[in-house]
């Protein structure tokens, strides 16, 4: 299903809205969302909250803003947040914990996104000395981008939730791809979301909507979040035009995520047989495939350039690493093309 002859594996954010989304956007009934009377946005927020089993939800322009709002609402200035050292919030969200929240991020090593409970305990601070910030929150990521779409099981999330409640701190889940995790684990997304105090998920990744993310939590939490969204510049007016696509995304695009997972595994297995490509296909659980390129054969930059010349796009993802992501606009022919192209590039 390549678009204009290009098989685009750079991200699941490159998807284009479906015809049904475009039709819904064209016909959307709108109001002024900042004034609280856009009926399509209201419907989207109700649907998102219901899907995650939360009291309320808020439509935001991006996942980064959703995460920033959650932490700003829950974490007092001058305190600290425990998070995983490779997490998106820590590495790819412009330093907003420090820049906007005014809190200290404390990164902790993990096993593919799972921070050991003993490490959480070791890094927890409360009233120790005047110059050590108190711990006020913890964030986790599910699925985990850096760790190749790794999932967090409900049992682990339950343990972290118990820890957070015991310590009296806020637990926020960056669930940008939470529905991928739910499909991979064969559980309802509510079973993952129920352990966190707040959850963010993206409409514009695997679900295929053109823009937007959702932040969910208690009614009181979302009321505060709405105020923070406004001062961050995220208040939108006739936002029902884009919210309409989000409704279609939630209603129709979740169940098909399993197809992306199957194709990602096929891609991982195919390239694992190519000399110079380093990957463990067993680590691919969802839609993200991350592998290393033997630097003695090609640099990542050279590798990506040669792929691009042949109509296949991927992303550099750290020193020596490449990321490819499957999504609704990638089909079996694109996967076969990618495997064949990687083989050609590595043999030249």
C-alpha cells in the first residue's frame, strides 16, 4: 500500500486519514471547544474515557502536550518524578518536566521498560534532607518506543500502582500506543489503564487519525488539565473537525492493530537472516522493529540513504540503530519490498 511509490516505515505517525475519517471531518458538527460547546469534541472525550475506564478525558493537540499537562497537574514544582531512563518523556519531549513543570526527572535503568520495584524504592525520596527534592510521581511508557514496542503486563502495572499508592505519589502512564499493548496481550485496554492515575494515548499513531491525543483521569484531574491545556496554548476552537477523525479511529482502528504486529514480526524475521543486520525477532511484540547495522559494512546514514533511493524509508534511532514501524498504510507487499531492499543494500 505504498503511497506515491514509497514504502514509509519511519513511524506510525505518517498514516493518512481513511475515507471514513475524511467524510466524518467534512460533516462534523462543531462549536467552540474552549467555551465547552463543541459536541463532536465532547463525544470524543466521552468515548476515550469509556475506552480506558476513566471518569473523564481531554482532547489535546499532541502526546507531548498530554504528558506535559498530566505531570504539570500532578507534580508540584521543585519535586521529582521517577521515570525510565530511555522513556519518551525524558528523552524526546523537549525537557518539559524541567522546562514547564519545574520538577526534577530522575531516570532509572530498566529491563526493556520495566523498572525493578527495588529500584523505585531505592530512588524514592521523602523528607530526607532540605536539598533533596521529594518524590511526587512516577511515569511509565506502554508500549515502549525505545525498547522496540515492548509491552508492560497488567501484573507489573498493578505492582507499580501499589507502590505509588503506598508512597502517596501520582502514577502517570504514557500510553501513546496503549491499544497496541492491549492487542498484543489480548486484554482490554481498561485492564492496563486502571492501574494508573492518569493515562495519555495518541490518536495519530497506530489508530491513524491525522492529529490529536487524549488524556484521561478523574473528573477533578481533567478539570485541572483543561486549564493547563489553555495556558500551554492547546485550547482549540472548532476542534470537532479533527475530533471527528478521532472518533472513527477509536471506533474502527483498534482491532486491526494486530495486523501491524504480524507484519512487524514478519519484517523482523526476514531481515534477521541478512548478514550485517543485528536483531532478535523474539523481542518484537507490537509494531516497532529496531535493529543494528554492522558499522563495518555501512553506517546508519549510508544505510538509510540507500534504502531511500530504492523507495523504502526508515529512521535512525540512536548510534548504530534503525527503527521501522508498521501501520495501516503498510501492507504485506511493503514488508516484502523492505526485506528485499535491505538485502540488496547490505550486499552491495
